[in-house]
């Protein structure tokens, strides 16, 4: 639920990532290579049933083989997996076809042993992997050709295994299972590849790169063979600060067969282009030439202006360790010595070192390996990826604008891409601020420009925190979405932190106050609508219950003051409260949202729930009901009726008046003289008929009459009951129409004074949030809090004052403003983190936190 305000009070704001607005179904649609070659990629989604074309012409075999080499950074520098949603056995067979499936299904000749079954060592595996990427067998863009399974075999007419078939050496039960699964794979994948659903594990952008590589001719077996034959020797994971990912592999040169150590990098072009000194010659990444920065920059800008996300694929050849070089030479000469990754000792540029005798994955790269020193990367190509916006997100943004909610977008994409996507979904911004621009701004400059900018590009989690703080200093109520670990401080700082339920980390979910289960921005818009509906229905319920409660209670006091019998007996009062008010009130609380719920300005956040209008309705409607009950009672008694007849007609007058007044409460401002107001809520109509039937039962059933103290009424009495009920209903509707102009300007000042006397209009501040010591210790153990404390100066160092402590607390999860307090006698713990607040030492182990929690 979003809490919002309206001028002259602060405006509500929604800050979200671009992932909530798009379908998160990345598709590579273009590829720019050196020499001006622009490749078009067909197909959509993650289904690899597509092709890569140069213009409208399919690629020849040699060009396609070179393109697969060009895309090696997209395949190996990748943490995602793409797999058809078939059985686990089938997935295993797909990734290890050369081991388990019959050769007739693999397109192998009898006697041809796949490389995965040989034991020639790592060098042979690398050679097999390289051969797989430059295979002369040309796929036609579909999985049928990629897997090499004839159509008659796909139909199930599998020939018997040859004696020299690799699958023939498997146990009989496993071979039978392999054949069975092989047939299922062939049918499901090669024949019906266009209807098979492909599942993604990992980042959607990386999954799109896997699908692109498969469209170039690779299949699941060759992808698996590549990952096994060329394991990672070092990895630098992607981060929002670096905006790239890097890995180190040993690859075999496809022409010379020599082993090469390659640093593969993929990431944002505006980060990697300045670090490139060369470019691939055509589609051959093993040959380089001086880079043309102007052409690549123009291509990146042109693709970004079309709303495409652009990735740069780069690599860099590193010196091979002496032991690995000797092993590679021996393997090439026919020796049994195979190069391994345990002899890693090469030094990567600018401080990134590889440890001698390190196993694959033990070497750690640093960002200086790519960003430091002299530019030395080679740019292979640019990949353009499209992520279309959700249709419902466009409508949701428009609805938020009509509801008075300002929508701001923060994304890690290029500024031109962000501007284009913002235009697609209806977010207009006078300027687009990027992360580097935000870093150059001080707090005063950011405060001056933060309200006018609705799109932020290349922003990091630290920038999100600064943006949220700046908007809150302007008095805005801020809701922000986030998914990463580093988003936790900004999520906790925002008035309403919203974590992604699908892609969000556990840290982000713990720091947020809402969880978006489907990662869809339209769900936030529906949550705002639901919040307004709940608030409106709560006010309607109070406007209905308070007058009837006033009528029941005050009528007894008035009767005592006038010296007449009370209009209701205790059983009747209990019945009205327990049955009539409960049934009508519960149905009224479940009203659908009003048609203009998202077209009106947000409510004032500090406005009391029982405002002047509800107080006024409680007084004048309650007075009407009191007068009707007393008049009906005295009228009956003056005409010779008994006391029981007087209470009976008074109770029926109250209940029927409640039923009609409940119809009037369906809208606080619109009149109820319309068919939709009467029949729009069938449950409410049913409850009114039920209460009318119960009143007849109470009035006429002999056994029930004794319990309720009632007696039968005649037709004239029922006409009087209906007359008074419709008078009350008509007066309420008349006040709706004429009250805002003629009545309320006169009575509202008096109602305001009455509310002030009763304390109803007291605008209470936010309730303090108190964190227990155990909770604070848990926070101190978290990665986010630990990172914040590490940035603090050491105890006794310059700057270890109130500012550092406030920063640690702000980043370490409690909302700000925060007040830290501890016992004056608390000793300084040598092992605990400490800071100074107001001159007193504060220790994390003894701290008590009070922060601001905004009601939602």
C-alpha cells in the first residue's frame, strides 16, 4: 500500500528499475562486427530456433564458423543456462549426446568415437571444442540440422546399434534408457522445436547470449563440451559498479592448434570501448587491427536510441605460464603430457595476478585487470538486445500519473536507451542524469535537479540511496523497487521499499516492506488502487456505523432526559449491533473501488481517519434517527398502542433506516438515485433483503416475540416506518448535493472545534521504530552493515564522529533520521565497532535504535 500526499503537502513518488516495466524476455536482434558488417538475428524469446543473416542472405559455412569464434565471450563469459523444459533424463542426454545417445542420432559415422569418450587429456578436449565451433557441417538455423538427426529417426525408426558404436559399450539397461530418451529428445526437440518451451536459469541477458550462440550453430552438446574443455581459470563477476564481467580461459587457436590464454570480457560499451585498442578483423577474433572508436561509438549510440540494450564482447590475449606452454607444446608434438590449469602463474595487467599452481576458479581477477593501465582490449562485436515493455506497464504508468503519483525510472542501461524506453512507457523527463554525473554533484546540486529529472541511467545502488534521500528532503513520500544486495540501504531508506519476488535477493527482501511477487510494475499500480479502495471502504464503514451507534446510545439518554420510556430494550440494542450493523457493515467494507479512485489526487498523509465530514454525518444522521425513533414511539403510544408496540416500531424504524442509509454510504460524494448504486453490489442488496426478512420474523413469530419484546404491526405502521426511513435517506442525499455549497461552510468550523476538543484532528507524527539489541546484532552481522562499518574510520582517527556514525547507521539498515543512545556507563569494547554521536561513544553491541517509520 502506498501512502501519498497532495499539494501543498508532498507528492508521492515511485522509483523503479526498468526490469519491472519490461517483459524480461531478452532477445538478441542484431550484431555489429568490424568493417561495418551488421548481422540480423531472427527468432524471438529464448527459443534458439532462429538464424543469423547478413541482410536477407543466410551466412555461408565459413562465415558462420568464424562468427561462432567471435561469440566465444558470450558463451564462456556467461553464468546462465538455457535448457528445454523436458525431463531431467532428457536434459542430461542433450548435454552429453556423444556419450549416451546412439551415433545414428548424432550424425556420427560408425566407428567414429566422440572426443568426450577419449582420454587424450586436456589438449585433445580443447581441440575437440575448437573443432566443434568451426565445424564444416552447416546448420540451417533449426535444431534439426544442429543435432543432425534425420527425420525418419525422429519418427522413431532407429536402426540397431553398430558394434563399434560408442553407445554399444554401455550397460544394456542404460543403453535401452538412452535409446528411449533419445527418441523423446529427437521428437520433442528436433521435430517440434518451435513449440518447446525453453527454461532460463540465471540472468535473462546472458540467456539471450546463449540463444544467440545456438542460432550461430552451437548446440547443447557443443556448449557443454566448451565449458568442460575450457574451464574458467579466473572470474570477475558482473557488478553494477563495474558494469562488465570477465573470465580467463585457455583456448586452442583454430588454425595453428596452439594453446592461448584469453581474457574474455562482456559489458557496457561506454565502459569497455575506452579500454579497447584493437578490433577483430572482420569476424575473425584471432586477427586484430587498430580500433575505429568513432564508428563503434556511433553504432552504440544508434542502437541505444532505438531502445536496444547493447553489450560489447571483448577479449585480450594473456601470456601463457611457462609450465602450461611446455605442456601444450608437448601435447602438440604427440606427447602424453597435457596442459593443465594448475600451473597458472601469469600476471594479469595492472595488479591482477594469477597464483602459481592454482586450480581453475582459484584465480581472482580485479576490476583493474580491465579498467587499469593502458587500453589493451580487443573489441570483437556489439550485440543488440531488445526487451519490449509490458503492455500493462504502459497503462499502469499512465494510471499513476492520473492518480497524482510521479514515476521515476532508474536503470543501468545507456542514457539513450533509458530515454527511449521512458518514451515508450510514457515517462517524460527534461533531462537524463547518469551515474558519472551524479558522482560529480554535491548534495546541494543534487537537491536542485533531482525533482526535475525522471530518468536516471547507468546508476549504481549508491546513487539510488542519494536520490531517495534528496527526494525525501524535498518532503516527498518515496516508494522504491530493488533486487540486489546493494539495494538494501535504499530500500530501507525509502518510505516504502519494494523488493522483487523473483529476481530479488534475500537481503533485499529483508530490507523491504513490500514484496512484488511477479516483478511487474502493473502490480504496484493495482496495489495503490487496492490501498485507496481499502481506505475508502474504511471511511464508508465508519460513516455507516457511527451514526447508528450514536442513535442507539444517545436515544436512551434523550428518553431519560425527556422522562419517556427508552425506544429500545437491551435485547433489541444487542440485536441491532450484532446482526444488522455487522451484516451490512461487513458487506460495505468489501465494496469495489470507485470508478474515479485513480483519477483523484492522493489524500493528505496526516489527515485523521475520522475527519470533519464523518463527524458531521455522525451528528446529523444520528439526530435524524433519534428523532424518528422517538416520534414513532410516542405516535404509537398516543394512538393507544402498548409499550411493546412502541419499542417494536422504533426498532423497525432504526433497522430499515440503516438499510437505506447503507445504500447512501456506498459513495461519500455521489448521489444514490441511480440503478447502479442500488444493484451494483449484489451482496449488499442480499443483506438488505435478509435484514428485512429477519425484522418480519422478529415482529410476527410468536416464540421470537417473547424474546425480543415485540408485537405484530399493521400495514399503517409499516407505511410510517418506510416514510421515516426514506426521509432520512433523502435528507442525506440532499446534503450531498447542497451541503458543500450551503451547509458545510457554516457547520465545518464548529465541527473542527469539536474534533479538536475530542482530539480527533490531532495529526500524530510517525511512530518510532525501536530495534531490540538482538535485532541490532543481527544487522551488524549482515553483509550490508559490515560493509558500512568497514568504511568508517578507525576508533580515534580523524572523522570518526557523528557524520561517520550516521552514515553507518543509514547504510546499515535502520531508517533515518536515527537516534543512537546507550548507557553512559557502557564501557568501550575493544572488539566492537564504535563511533561518536554527540560526543558519547556508541557500540554496536549495546546500541538502541530509534528511527522513523512511515505508515503505509
